[in-house]
C-alpha cells in the first residue's frame, strides 16, 4: 500500500486530470454514512448536537444544490466551457483508468456521440493523436464506442475506429458518430426537462422533510429538558 499513490490519484481528480469514479463513490459514501450515523444515533440517543449537525448538513447540501442550479442557469457559457475542459482532460486520461474508460465509452455509446465537440478531440489523447510521434496502433483513430453499431454483429468490434480519422470527413458519417457529447447532452436536456425537474423536486422534498423531522425532534427534546428543569 502506498500513500504516495493515493495522493497522486487525489491530485489527478482535484486537478481535473481525470475523474476517478472510485474516489467519487467513496466520497459520496462517506458523506451518506456520516449523515446517516448522525441522524440515527442522534434520534435514538436524543443527542441534540448530532441532530443539529444532521440538520445543518442537509440544509447546507440543499442550499449548495440550489446555488449550483441557479449558477448553471445564469452562467451557461461558463458551465459549458468547464464541462468541455473537464471532458477533454478525461479524454487525456482515457487509457490511464479502466473505470474512467468504461464511463466515457458508455457515455459515447448511449448518447451516440464522440469526443467533447467532435471526433477530433481524441487528438488530446496520446494514443489517438494524429500529430504525435507515437507508434500506437490507435493513432488517428477513435475508441470503439464512437463507432456506429452494426446490428448484424453480435460481438463488439473493438478495432472499428482504427485509422478512421485518416479518411476524409465525408466518410466518417457512415462509420462513427460525428456529434460531440456536449452537443448531445445539450440536446438531451430539453427532451427530458420534466424528468430532470421531477428528480430535483423529489430530492428537494426528501431533504426538506428530513430537515423538518430533525427540527421537530430537536424542539421536542429541548421542550422536555426545559420542563424537567422545573
């Protein structure tokens, strides 16, 4: 076990050199466990400090979500640039992390897209870069997830994107997705706005309900302690 390796992975994540899904899941898990522990033990033991921590943290998360949603709506161009930068940095790290590789492949396959703005973005990756001196067999190609699937093929052809960008762009349409994933996601959001809004409202209501229950329990405990004091 190497602490240097752990610090290196964290540096990659915080520097946007590539999203490590394991670290993301770990962080979310720690936050959920901490909140669950504080709420459960606080309610069972009638511990006001733990209940206030639970309530305050949920309020903070709720306000943070609200602020992010408002900022994303007001500063759409800035958000688009950050998403583009983030996606490009993850393209650079595509071959460095198998979990990241699977996420990008799934994103491209599900949304029928390739790269951030288009297939040329795969030049950001040293293995696919047309201009590099690399001897990689994938040079001037794209990942198999960029390829338009053939219904007749039962086995995925992982080499279908080899050398595709050496051909003229007019030939790309028949073999790979030419739309960038940012454009695909921008097109997906208006079509599913009611689903996104519904999920956001449902999560918000659950958080508000949790805050209400915590505040009610705190008030009841304080009332009982106050009556016992007399």
